[in-house]
């Protein structure tokens, strides 16, 4: 990959069940020069599609705008149900600076995309995280509050899109979507654990969490967003969930990463559990090869 500037984008679409629609949404990322589709995963319980791609700023801009158009055409949120909160057919579009780019450049790209999708698809756009123009719109959970059903009243725009809702677009640090599965089908327990570990309720800094029911597996899940893995490690979230679960006689049956994860986040956790002393990323073979 000989690109000079690389920005990552992780758009989330409100479709996790219809594979034909998912293929159509992802298609613009497969064929665009200057863009590389790294990963995409759909979850039927969440009814959500998470895509990870990287690209040069201009090519990324064109691919994202095209994919948004596909999603707006295919997804009707009036017919959408799922475990994950959502306010739009394209729920959120974050940009993350990766190589030879600054946060300011990622912010500029986010605002360029926001202006275009608002213009051609008539989508209300919230600028969030580093792109927010007001402090109360930095937190995605606050922006999304009320979800699709309450969005028209919230933003008080008569032209609010009747089927595609609204979209949050912004620039941010790399985020790790990390889910921990529990040995219980009691959603109330998962919700209580999520409440106790998330920052807003006095839990771990840089952690957002909610309880989710996985009906097909007859278990529940603590669904977590680690918003800065360099300051709150994955193993801390894992261990705190284990501690909180113990009071209910519940155990952890597994965990999962959604999308891609920085190697450093996993090395940090592996180092903790192995008790490695004075270990650094410079000792990782792949990291040295890529220098």
C-alpha cells in the first residue's frame, strides 16, 4: 500500500440480517481505487453492520458518500428492530487518522462528508467527538438519545428523513468494540453489570457499555466501546465484568472483538495475563517487520 496519507473509517449501518442489502452497501468499498476494505461484520441480534476501511482522503470521501446513498435507499428504520441503539440507516461515520494525517485533517474530512450527505440525501447530520461544534454533542450516546423514533422532535426539522433518520459524523481516536458474553439469559443482570462498569455511572474511564440479549444463544452480553484503549486497557474491562458478574452467580463464557483492533491493545492485555516484565511493542515480530 503506497498511499501517502491514510485515514481509517468505521461506518455503522443499521442492517445486520439481510445479506443482499449488506453486499450492496459494502460494494462501493470493494471497487474504489485508493480505498481498501479491511473488514465487515454483521450481527443479527444488534441488527447492525460494522465496516472497517482505510484510504486516501479523497477516495475515502467518494466511497463513503456513495455507500451512504445505498443505505438510505435500502434501509427503512420504520421497519428496523434490534438490540443496538440507532438513529439512522447510517448510524455513525467516524474518521480516524492513521498515517501522515492529523486529527485536524480527519475533522476536515468528516465535515466535508457531512456537508455532502446532507446536501444530496437530505440527511440531518450531527457532528460528534472531535468534530463537534458544541460540547454537549461530543458524546455519541447523548447525540443518539431518543433514537430514530424520537429524532424528528429532537432536532425539530420538518425535512428530517422519514426512513433513514439522521447520522452522526466525526473524527476520533481508535475505538475497540469489545463484547463480553455471560452465562445467563437474564438481561437485567447484563444491564446492571454494564451500568456499573461504564464511566458515566462511576465505572472505568473511556468505557461505554450496555446489556444485550443474544436470543439465538440463550445468553446475554455486556457490549462495550473502549474509547481509548491506551488509557483503559481491555483486561481491566474484562476483570471488572468478572467481578461484577460474581455477585449474581454468573460467569464469563467468552468475549469478542467486533471489527479490527490495534495490535497494541491485544499485546497490552496479553502482557498482563502472562505477567511479562519490561515487554514492549519493539519485541513483536510483525511490528518490527512493518517498520
